[in-house]
C-alpha cells in the first residue's frame, strides 16, 4: 500500500463519520471568514450563541457543527475548517495520518464530564463485570481512551469485551433499546442519558489518568495568520471567563441556541467549567501518554511525537 493510500485508510477508519460540513472546498487563508468547527458543548458553543466574535475579531465567523471530534478532524484535514475544539484522542489519529494541524491551546478537564453508563436495572455492578459484554463508544474519541483506561484499571483489556463503535446520537438511541451493556460517553449525552433514560453511572473519568480537551488549528492557518489566531484565542479566553462568571445566564444562552434543556446545560457546566489556557509541558506529556496508550492497544500504526504538532504562538 502506498503512503497516500495508508493515510487515506487511517483517516477513513479512525476518523470515520464523514465530512458533515457543507461546502468543504479549500478556502484561502486570506478569505474573509474564519471557519470554526464546534460541538454541542464548551466555549465554542457559548461563543457562537453569544455572537460576539465577529465584532471582536473584525471579520465574519462561519460556524460548522460536528457530532464528535473525528469528523471535525477529517474536515480540518480536507481544508474545510480553520479552527476547532476536540478531546484528547482525535488529534492523535489525525497526527498518525499526517494531517497538517497544530495544538494551539488547551481546555483543562476534571474527568467529571465523561462516564461509563449502564442501563437502569443492569446486573453490572463494577467495571470488572463487563468482561465478555458489549460496550459502546465513539471510536477515536476521548470515550475510546476512557474505555481503555477504565478496563485497564479493572484488570481487563479492550480485547476482553465486545466493542460497539457508534456516533453519540446513534449510541443514545441504541442504549435506550438495550443493544449493549455499557456506554462510554460525555456531556451533554451523559447528562441526557441519566435524566431521560435512568442510566446508572458505573465510573467517571475523575479516577482515570489525566486528559485534556484541545483547541486546534490547521497548520496553514497558524503559519499564515498567527496574529489572527492569537486574537481568536484571546477572544475565546474572554468568552470562557464571562461564562464562568455568569453560569446562570450561560445556561439560558446555550439552551436557547441549541434547544438543550437548561438543566442539562447546567449539569455539564458543573462538571466542566469553561477555560482556554496556553499549552504547557504537563499537558503535552499527558497527551503523549495517551498516544502511547493507543499504540499499546494497536489503535495507532506507529509511535507519534505530539510535540511535533505544537504551536506556541499564544501565551494567554
């Protein structure tokens, strides 16, 4: 297999989900709008809902929604977005596939916003009870790594369970109909499953190895428009600080913008406060540990050095 075909295969497998953005043609960096990929949580969702970024940046912003990190990374690889936010796992698969992106800032997480859920009435009492059972998670996302760490802590491996790879939305529906025994996911899907389906929390990420969320940019955007990228990060840091100081107001703003119930937004905010922080050595060391864990379980084809994809042009 040629290098080009290997790269395409890795993107098609690990970053499965397809491009969801409309109009994925590559746009010159000097184009007027900054294209931002976002998910239904976090600082980017708040910034979109508040609508202040165009004024602060002096240019339009095009918002493109994704259900999870892998399709967002695929769009980044295709030149369809300039900037986005994802969990710890999607960038690792993208770097292995030689996608031209860079880490530009971090979203510290406590682990409280991720959970391993079982249906109400399940006989499963601990992670160890999941041996030979079916566990659902979205492949190449933070939930993939969460599942690995949770099983390892219980003396199990991914090979000891049946893996069910589903997008968050599909997994929510399948969880309701009892198609698997446990589901590893994150907010707001976690909060919705507990409230609407009576899901029971078997484990949260608080007792597992440190992970982070990340803000990413295409390498092209970072190299050709560093001042614009720094201004964007500074503006987003301001949005995060506003959100932390106005939690009650945030729940209304985000609920009105997304249709998510206010109590679900509030639950997610309690477990994962907004933040946009500069990258540091500890964060990238934890990310390297995550990459090495994926190599250990055979999910990555070769070892990667995460520091090769770090952009240090913003110090907060």
